[in-house]
């Protein structure tokens, strides 16, 4: 399936979950995830199924002043 992760195209094997997408980009915490602009709680990463053409945003916190 084709998805966008942080606006970059990726191909994931079906069926795919948010956890699979995070593995594909070697994501290292801390971060938050949204699929199609809807927040996905960490407890749902393994169970949240993705669909072809989903947009996944992995957002890292920004620190500083």
C-alpha cells in the first residue's frame, strides 16, 4: 500500500498499522502520531490499521525559548 509519512511516499506491506509505519522510518521517541489529521494515541499504534493513500504525520516536540 502507498502512504505518505511526513509528506514522503512510502510503500508498506498490507495489512499495515501505525506501528509498521513507525518502523519504516526508524522513529525514535518522543513523538506524536496523526493519521489523516486525527491523533492516534500510543496505545493504539499496533491496532490502528492503515489504508492506501493515508497521510501519517510523526511530530516531534520542539524545545527552546
